């Protein structure tokens, strides 16, 4: 099969790999019908995260079950499924508490399961899925989604679930004002998540007209292009002299965290989901003095997918709008370049 392999900074190749087979009784093989490039994939692409050897990459995919291990009970050949961005067992204390990203048997696409068997990356034609019953989410009544639905289903594997996590951590909801820092796919999904939770005043911080348009479509009432102190002043002006009740940090840099923190009113809440890429630590004294609460982290997508899936299927939300470019898998190197150069918000790859 063909799969995307990262060899080092700026070096993405599509290469031949062995087609996966069932290795363990709890495995299934999924034929991938769509995958994508994530903003977090750009950290190794840019060299921020080291690549020690050529590795399969990609952690967001949807597809059809092709074969199942003998102990798989809840899935069957032909089922259409969503893969959250990590493997989880569903039975350990962390999973039972909904924190599937801290599973005792956690594994990632492109890595190894806890028995030492290699796992395929999501940006390929097929994937062996360990612990399939507890990891995958079956899409009821769907075998071949149309292009619009396919895009929205794919966002549930990561970016929509992550935006939802940020909104929950920031306590977004009715009667609260919201600021979203970051206008990538996660930030835009954060706008949609805040709107879904009932927020009526949502400020999206964005300097790009195409992203601003989607933010407004998703529920943003205001756009702020300024950054730093000027951005904070603009938020305060828009909100009548106060800062936001809820702020979503969806980038992961020191600058974005500073922007988010100083856009939050005393006693407000900040939800952070941007993958940290180094920089200053959270200033505890500032939190102490302002009573700002911070929550968030890696989103337990497997926990959130069922409720978000229901809203996608009934048309309540359409997060697939974040995909503005579709490319064949063979053009994965160009997909990475397009996202790295901000010529695309998010690229969907077709096998």
C-alpha cells in the first residue's frame, strides 16, 4: 500500500509499505477513505519536534472495516468508522473517567501498541487498529458518506473534538463572552464549539479573510486582527471595558498563551489545547492575583465523538468547512507545504 512517511524536517514522502494484517485478536483493519494533515504534524515537519528515523505519520482518518480479529465484538466488516487520534482500551481507570488520552494502554498511529507491534500511520491506504472495539466509533446508518459529510466526520477524529475540549475547559456557555486565539482548524472548531455550547458573543482573533469568513459562519460575532497589548485593548473595547469570561488557546506558542491569558478577565477561565512548543511557563503569580482558572490539554476525542457525531449527523454542526483543500494521498508533500505556508487551512487527503 501507499503511505506518508516523514524522513526529517521538510522531507515528506509517499512510499510503499506492507498492507496491514490482523496481528492480535482485538485488531481490525480499516481501509482509509479520508485522512488529513494536522497542525501538530507541522511540528516535526518544521523540525521543532525531532524525527530520529523515517516514520509513518498522520493521526486522523475515517474508513471502512475490512477484516476483524476473533475477539472483536462490536465491529463488523463493512462498518464505517471514525478513528480518534489515539488508541485507548476503554477499561482502565483513566478511560472510565473519560480521560482516554491517559489510557494505561495508550498508543499512537505510526508508533507501536503496548505489545510491541507496529501501528500504521493515518495518512495511508489502510491501518491496523489495535483495541478496535474501544478505540473506533461506528457511524450508524452510513456506509458511503457524501463529500460534505465525509469532511465533518473526519474532523471528529481530532480538530472538532479538540475545539470542544477547549470550549469546555474555558467554561464557554450561555451568558458568557468568549475569545478564541488561533484561526487554524482547531481554533475555528473552537468557535463552533463555543456557539454549540450557547455562547452568544464570540470574538475570533484572526488576520486572514478566508478564516475570518469561516469563523463568522461558525458563530463568531466579532473579529480582532490586532495582537499583543493592542489585541487585549480591542477585546476590552468590544466587551465594554472588561475582558472575556472564557478564552480558548488553540495554537501552543508562548505568544498565543500570553495573548489568551491577558484576554481573560479576573475570575474567568482559559482552556488551552494548542500543543506546547516551548517558551515561557504559565505565570502562577498572575493566576493567583487574578483568580483565572486554566484547564484543557490533550483532548479525549474518543470520549467526545459520540455526542458530536449526533450533531453532525442531524446537521446541527458542519465542522467539515475547515477543509478548504482536497488532494490525493500522492500529493502529501504538497499538502504539508500548503499548510506550512498557510495557503491552506486544512488539507484532506484521499487514498
